[in-house]
């Protein structure tokens, strides 16, 4: 009797477990429902050519504007954020310039010193120097007159009485007169030299030194301006990869995820229009219509809006086939497949999210 009750209990537990399992399967299968991806199911043209495209800002160059610094250093200030509209010459970020500031100050001091010396040479003769050599000239003239007077007196005395003056005194008087005359000639030459001012060759040499110092100052001052990166055009900031305290160089910013170098800032053109750069496979190039007759439509991946496609306006075609590495962001292609870049523009729809860098599908109307 007890065995029969135990058997019924076990059967009930087993049935309950099966029911719970079935309910669980139903509940969890109903909760997780995977939506199928939205894809383009048809080609809008009977003879359409498919091409992968990437959305870009509508720049004159047809692509986003990547900004790299011209100098290296630590970022001390970032003035912009992603999505911000900026004007031409607005500051984007500042790099530590402490070393170049000291260099500019030194160059400025050297240029001013060279200029002051040049002006001093051009201002010669200095009145104070001329007064000194004029006094020396007067002193030399007085010495000569005194020596001449002494010599005349000694000669007259010697002429009256040869015993009144010794031969040694007479010779000393004659030599003193000659020395005084020589001193006068030196004083006259020194006066003429000071009065003439600086030598023209010294002035030319100093002018060259001043110009060299001035150019070094101007070059370093121009380099100092490059430590603040400014917007080259009006636009919108698409991405800022430089961070406060990070290191930047003319190669860009190191990305620890991709282990590559990225631009410090990427700018796009602000406006209602965007551009799309599509890449036509080389085997489909012969089917392209002439540029004046190109017609294309764009389909946004993952969107059910605009099922008929967004009409594109042809801008230009780059007449040069390139390796098909643009969309994969690889440095080299495993298979050398060439593509032809074709650039269109379109007005951004207001009912769908679309940003530069997004991949889209493009169909180009081909030749019949």
C-alpha cells in the first residue's frame, strides 16, 4: 500500500516537472525574439550597379577634414567637444609651449640687443667721444707749440754762446719737438677717425647680425602660434581623440585599442547636405554611364524608411582606381581588388539617424 502511494507521488512529481519545463520553454522563447535584419531586397534600376558607400561631410574636398598638429607635446587644454559647431580660427586645443615661450623670449632679447648696437653704430660719432678726441688734439697741439718754443730758445742761447747750453740739452729739445709733432699727428688721425663714425663694413655686418636675430625671433614666434590648433574652416566637430594630459605629434594621437595613429580632431561641414563616397568594383567600371548622366540612389542599412532609396546628386569622380581597403581600414588588401571612388551628395533626411562614417548601399544606374 505504501509502495503504491510512493509510486503515485513520483509520477505526479515527474508530470509536474514536464509541465514546468514546457512552460519555461514557452516563456523564454517568447521573451527572446530576434528581429531579422533589414536589407535591400531589390535593385531600383534594371541595369543598376551596386557599390558600398561611406557617408562623409560635404566638404569641398569631398571628405571629412582630419586635423594633425604641426608640433609635438602634451595637451594642456581642449576647447571643443564632439558635435560642437565652430568657426574658422576658433581654438581647438592647446599644447604645452613652455619651452618655446622661453626660446622666443631669448630670441627677442638677442634681436633687440643687435638692433641697439646697430643704431649705436649708425649714430656715431658720439658727441662725448668727439669732445674727448678734440681735447686730446688741443693738448697735442699745445705740447707741440711748447716743444717748439723751448727748442727756439735753446737754439738762440746756443747761437749766442755755445757754452751756455750743452749738446745733450739741445738734442733733447730737438727730440722733444719731434715727439710732440708725432703725437699731434696721432691725435689728428684719432680725431678724424672718431668724427667719421662707424666703419661702413662694421655697419653692414651688424645689419646682417640683426636681420639674422630678427628672423630667428620671427620664426620661433610663428612656431609658438602652432601650439594652439585652430579650426581651418567653419564646421562641426565629428570627433576629438586628443585628451587633456595626453601626448600629440604630427603623426596624430596613439590609439591603444587599434594600436594606430588617429587625427587629433576630425571636422565635418555643417549644413543640410552630406556626401557619400562609394567604391565601384573595377569589373563594373565599364558599365558606368558618363559623369554627366550618372544617376544613383542610396539605401540606409537597418532603416525601413525611404524604401525607394534616397536620390543622390553626382559631384565628381576620382579618375584613379585604388586598392579596396578604404572601408576595411586596413593597410593592405589580401586580394588586390581595385575600386573607383565616385562622390555624390544628398540632403540629410529628417526622419532617420545618419552620421558621417556610416556605411550605406548605393545603386548607380548603368549603361543599357
